[in-house]
């Protein structure tokens, strides 16, 4: 793809994910999935140079994958439990308070579908900031109430008390339709921006609960020419991002 071609929906999603790590300083970025990984690497290459990236095991790496240092398990654990990590996970279900489900659909005792399982979602959400990436926004994902709480939302953390809220924060949710946060008095989900070609009405129609709206909803920030060049020629020259988020 030519560096001069207009940004695609997938590239807007990469930018929106990258913005989750803006001004984070020296924290460990733990993106899960292609678009979040491209976002973290782009953030490191541009406006968040202190961001720490890993190879998924025990090595700190640069944006191009070259080794920069060693991250032994004991140090990784210290980062995980001390608020010095920012995860971007996926979600099979996500509700208005940010509770996330990746375990099962339906009643836990007799689920209609078994998913990944709880995994590390509770520890992630209680011990460090967690954002979410949803490649296909629909009312089946954005639900009134999740069938099982894996990642802890704002209402659940508050109910559990100060030990649960100390590091708990959900900075951002990104979907293929727009960007969301929880910067409302009751920490319910707010529509922050829509990707070009998408309206606030379309987002609300695809969401299973009422979204808080900031009046006039702006478009998601456009990638700069330099950011597009990095995405297209260095970070993802094969264009895999377009398979995850097709144009249109």
C-alpha cells in the first residue's frame, strides 16, 4: 500500500490502540492480538519512547524485535502486581462498567459455549491498567451484563473495596467502530470518538446498553503521514491489519 493512500479503518484502529499508551512512561506494554501489538509498537516508536515491550517470554525487545534486555520472572511479577504494566486484552463480552468475559456464554453451570477460561483477567484488572480491543463491535459483545466476570469492571472493583481499586483502571476500549472510556461520574462506558464513516447512532445501535455521549462525538484522530509510513513499511508491511479489520 502506498504511503500516500488515505488511512484505512484498520489503521485508525491501530492509532486508537496506540493512544492507550500515550503518556504512560516506563511501563510494560502487554498487547494481546495483532492490532494492539501494532499500536504498542507504534506508540514506542513515536510518542511513548519509554514504553517497555517484550517477546512474550523473558526478553525486553525494541519495536523491531531486537533484544534490549532480560526480564526475569520475578521482575515481571513485580511489574504485574505493582501497577507498572498496561495490558490490552480482548473481550467476548463487555458491559457498561467494563466487566469482561472470556470464559463462557450462558449460565456458568451449564454454558452454551465454552471460551478461553478466566485466565489472568482478574489479576490483570486488579493490579494494573487494562484496556480492551474488540475487532467486531456488536450487541453480542457489548452487553448489559456479562455472563461471567473475568476482567473486573468499575462496579465490581468498588464493591470489593480499596484492595481492588488501588491499581484498577480501564483507560480505553477500542472497537472497529470507535473509541470508548469510562470518564463519567458513575464510571459507565462513554463514546469518545467514532472512526471516519461511522456515526454515533450506528455505534449505539450495535451496543446492548445506553452509551454516555459527550454531546458532539468527534472522529478518531487521523494518523500522521509519518505514522502511516511506519505502519505500512516497517511495522506491518504485509498488511495483516487489513484482514482483521476490513475496510468499510
